């Protein structure tokens, strides 16, 4: 019998890696479409390939635990740029050039 054994090394070697010439292309961004508030949940849902409603529910549930969900949401809103932008709101507020 001819069987092909796939090792963990083979799987790791076949995984695509981001191009070092354009690391910004893999940067998480807040989409302009599909937002309810700031697009943070939509950004995480797109990155995780999950339903945006579940991500939103996760933020709400996490908010009941000492405000953790709200803190993460606000931090992500400040640190994630809008789709098509190169700088986040925090970078614009503090004058950091891209």
C-alpha cells in the first residue's frame, strides 16, 4: 500500500506567510460598510471569519465583566484605522505620521 504521511512539518511549511514587502495589507481595519457604531465588531468578524452578530454579542457579554468588553471595543476603535486609511484615530489625534 502506498500511503502518504503528512507530518506537522509539512503542514507548517505549506502555510502561506504574509509578504514582508507589504505587511500593512494584513492589518486589521474597520470596514466602512456593515457598521453599527464604529465597525470594530465587523472588523473582528471579518478577520475571524465569524458572524458579526456573535462578535457583537461577545462584546456585550464581556462588558458585564468589569467593563472589559467596552474597554476592548474603545481601544480597538482608537487603534484600528478605517478601511482605506493608513492611520488610526489615535495616530491622527497624536500627530503620528504614517
